[in-house]
C-alpha cells in the first residue's frame, strides 16, 4: 500500500468511522512455545488490535487481529500496513529528537512513518498536511547524514590504513636490515 492509496481510503471511510471508538494495529512479540538449541524461548511477531472506547479509560480491548477487526477498522489497518512497509525502507520518526511527540503522531496520522517518507513528500502534499517545518528539518538531517561516512565505511578506511601502516613498517624493517648489513660489510 502506498501513501496515495492510504489517503483515498481515509476519504472513502470518513463517514463510516465508529463514533467514539478508536483502534490501533501493531506487532507484538509472542512466545511460540518452542525453545532454540540453547533452551531460550522462541518468539514471533503477531499483529494485535487495541480497541479503546471514548470516555472509558479503564477498558482496553487488546487481542490478536482478526479478519472482522480488519474489516471494521480498514483505515487503521491500512495505517499499520503502511507503517510496516515504510519501516523496511526507512528510518522510523521516533528515532529523531528534532520531532516532538505531537509532530510524530501528526505525521503518522497522515500515513508518514519514516524520515525518508517525510522528506520525499511533494510540495503540494506538504502544504496540504501542514508539515512544511517538519519536512525541511527531515531534509536537512538526511542531507547532513549523507555527508557523514557510515560506521562501516569508517571501519573499512581504518582497516586499509592499518594494513598500509603494517606494510610500511615491514618495508622500514627491511631497509634497516639492509643498512645494518651494508654498514657491517664496510667495517670489515
């Protein structure tokens, strides 16, 4: 599911939303009942649906997602799917201190879950969603990040330098031996 499809789904379901009921789909790690070779329990990701009712802060219905819940809350399920898709290709918004919690939630509400998705929105979409400041911040961060070498690149450079240093030390030791041998021959 892409961003445009998600936006169309929101428009189609505006009048069909459950009044006073909110749902959230998310992954939960659940024990499988199996153990690995070291005797440690194995886990798997299971899609859950958390349902809350307005003005009732004590009751939360939190169960594995079923086809009925997915059909009842299509927009929320589409948001969940979009977040999983974006997370595979980008960096979650929660990882960055320059966005407040309210800005992150606003982005998520509009189907934007990663820094890269936020940075790549069209100007019209940014203006319509009122995310201009957030997008500029994301773009600046990504541009600065592109200029910084990754940890892996730095490690490769370090390995290359260490190999060169070892090679030069060996060459220097060889030259010292040749000089010492030459000086000894001259003394004889």
